């Protein structure tokens, strides 16, 4: 050290060692022995001495929260504490809150939606506001494998596609009648969706034309016929490859409500009898939870056709809207390649859960064992 500056005295070094964190230096080594504190380097001592000579450091003042941020936080807290009230129908019916959906289903919240159109085909007119109670919808079209399993269990009639290359297990089942579709859904404790339920699930509450919005259907969004051919240009195996075929379910993204293939891939049967227009249907197609002509009764004098929705691999984009209505006789003769998906009411879902619990309890170890019980 130069003669022009006196080094720090031993008394000055003691507080400097503390400032440099001697607590770490005083720790025990691996043998349990305490090591003596290391002497601070001369440069470190000089730096700390300079900081000490500068006087005490004033703590930085705490930043004040901006009033706007505080107000936003309070609003968010209030929104979490007070959930939005459930929609109420014109007749006073209160929507049921969505609960956990059964496996493979999505919940469609209750409330009003825009049904029909004044600008499309006349059979979709007039546009109207319709109110539906909360319901549940299968996320996928029923597959070939699922339907054939139902046939094997003798819960469904024998039915299916007439074309070759339509029997891939995860393709939508095709070529079945309306009655076949009803039988399958009933075997699962479900039902075919009403036309109004299907349309709300496809277009949402604001009346958009497709599950993804108002942009037109393309092969990037749905399995349809485009300039490359039917089935987005994928040929069918066997005879008439140009006919194309449906793709496996879920080949395009899930859109609104987590549902797949609500546009294209396979036509889907719905529950209602077909009326030439909603105007012709009248009050049976309006109000709360409409079920179509005759209120969805098994027989409906003057009405002999049912409805399929959603378009398919075989037809172009204008058939794949959420408002396009096509009618056909329920026994599917002459034969067409139609499919379906199932829906469930809140009460149906309650029953499905109860049945599942009963099966689990009966399958539990010892559930049927009464040995050792007193007579």
C-alpha cells in the first residue's frame, strides 16, 4: 500500500467483514469443523469503506398503485364473486348451469339463439329468436365401430353403408335410417337432438352461418366437395373412386362448444318432422324448446319426412351451413348415406350419471358377497 494513504485499521475492518457476508464464511465444513473467517481482499475493503463514507442510503419510496389498476382489480374480484345471472325464458323458465359433461359430450348453455334465415332457402325462413334449455351434445358423429358394437349387443338394428371403403372403424356410420339412429341414442340413455338444438350447437347464440363463424366452408375447415373433388379430393376405394368418402371423425378442428364435424363429413339426422318452412311449422317451431310439427309426437298427420343437417363429404360448401335443411323419409328408402350424433337433456345426463354409479358399485370387490351375514 502506498505511503500517501493509510490503510484501514483493524477496528475499521470488523464491520466491513460483516457487510461482506461473513456468515457464509463462518459455516461448518464437511467434517463439522468451523473454519476461520476469510480476510477480505484489499479491493473489497476499499470499496466498502468508500460506500460507508458516502453516508446512509435512503430507501426508495414505495411505488403507489395506479388508481386505474386498483379499480380494474376490484372489478375483476367482484366479477368472480358474483357470477352472471342465468338466462330466463319469456315464460319464466330459468336456464340450468352447465355441469360436467359425460365423456365425449359437450354442454350447450341454455338461452336464446337466432334460428333460421330470411336470406337463405325459403325453407329456413323466417329468422326468429328461439329459447332452449341447457342440453348436451356428442362431440363426434357416431362411428362405424360404435354402431356395429350396438348391433352386436342387440340394441340396434343391422344397418350401415352400401359403399365399399366406408367401414373404417372411426368413420361416421353411414346409410342408416332415422329409426336406427333413434335406437342407438336410446341405448345410450340419450336421444336425437331436436332441429333447434342441432342448429344452436352449430351456429351459437348470434346466428353465425358455420361453427367457426361466417367465413365460408373450405376443405381446411370441413370435409366437403370442393374443386379437387368429393371428400376434399380423397378417392374411395373400389368402384367409383370419384364418389369420395367421409373421413374419420375429428379430422378437422373442434369449433364451437368443442364439437367436431358439425359442418360436412356426414349428414346428421335430427328428431323433428319436416315442415316446408318455419312459417309453415308455426308455433310448434317457436317458443321454448320447440320440437317441430306435432311437438315431436311419434305420428304427425300430414307430415311424413324427417330432417338431416350439416352437409357431407359429397356436397359442396353451400350445403354445409348451419341453416341448410334437407328432408328425407325416416326409413331411408330410397337409400342415402346419412349419419347422426346424439344429444341429452339435463335430466338425461342425471340418469346417465346415476346408471354409471350403479354399475361401478355393482362391480366393486365384494359388492355381491353376503357370506358371513346373519340370517
